[in-house]
């Protein structure tokens, strides 16, 4: 291969390598700070970009996502001279990559120092009890102050949270005793309420049982009364039917007296020790005796006749 052809091939390969090295693709949620000959030139957003070799360079890749920084506990003194430890969590987002890159040296360290100073100023105006019960108020104040202070750095503070408030040991012991006493009081209240509800349920159950027993007794009495009434009605109906049949048959006085005698006999078979005999039945009894004697007299004559 001729030398000129080899040189040309090498040049083409070098050009391709330079193009490949200087072709940049900016990913989502990122921004590239580009400097040309040492001075700020541009901010590259998402997509492909070509960097002029040996003239431009990527000074910094900046993340545009919301970021979270957890700072170490800071000693603060309250208005009533109580020293306690408070650690904070900062949620922030870079809104201007150029200001973030050139606005402040070591921005995270600057935010941490600013947070500690702001926290001391706010807690210094509050007493211990207020500091422990005013987290939302402290968070709001710190977010407002930090957001305003970091705006020239291209940073927006979205939220500030007091992660832990650690009072002195003696105060911690006192608070733990109070919390324990409060917990025991609540447990006693819950236990008393449980016993009360249990007694109420037992009483309600006994009440319902008594109501059911009374209702059952009532229903039994009603059914028994209805049964007796139905039996009486059936007996009376049978007697009425019997009298109706007897009236339709038009019985003679002798039949009526015999029926009365049968009824008297049935009554005599009972357990009564005294029986009052109506005069009609006495006459009927005499009539029966006379008839018996007549029949007895007729039987010998009949026997003679047959002989």
C-alpha cells in the first residue's frame, strides 16, 4: 500500500476517534456546564451535543433531581438555657446549574453551615417546651430563610425537617417518666372502659334472656288457654249437636227419662259421696220396678200355656 494511502487512512481513523470522543449525550435530569478556553460558554440540556476538541470542556455535570441531605446533629441553646442536639434533613433542587457551579465554593458545606446558624437563631428565641412542640413552625421558618439565602446559588430549598430533637439526659429521664405515667394512665382508662363495656354486654345479655324467657312463658300460657278454649268449644259443639239430633228425633217422655237415668248412672259411677236424686228420676225408677213385676208375672202364664 502506498504511503500516502496509509497516512490518509490514519488521519480518517483519528478524525473518527476525535468525533466519537467529543460527541456528548446529556441524559435526562442532567445539565452539563461547558467552558470554552476556561470561560463559561453554555449549559447543555438533554440530547446530543458536540464539543470542540481542545477548545471546549465539560466543567461540571449537574443533577436537576430533588436531593436530600441529612446533616449531623447540631448543639443549640434554648431561651431558658437548655442545651440540646438537633439534626435536620434538607430537601433541595438545583434550578440554575450556572449559579450552582460558579455561585459558591462547596455548596453542600455552605448549606450545612447556613442551616446550623439558622437553627441556632430560631431555637434561641424559644423555650424548651416550645421547641419540642413547635416543629412545624420551626420547619416553616427554616425553609423560608434557607430558600431565600440559597437562591443566589441556584438552589431551591423545598422542605426542611427536624429529624431528631435530643434534650439533656436529665430532661430525657423526666420526659420518659411522664410518658410512662401517661401510658399507664391510658392503659388504666382503656382497661376500665373494657370492663365497663363487658359488664354492659353481660347485663344486656341477661336482659335479653329474661325477655325471651318471659315471652316464652307468655306464649305457652296463650297456647294452653287457646287449647282449653278449643276443647270447651268442641265439647259444647258436641253437646249442641247431640241436642239438635235428639230434638230432630222427637223423643217421648219415657226416652228422655231413660236418658236422664243413664246420665244419673254415669254420675253415680264417679267419686262423689253424696248424690241428690231428682223427683222425676225417682218416679222413673218406680215405673221400672212395676214394669219388671209385670214381666215376671207374665212369664209363668206363658209357661203354662206352652205345656
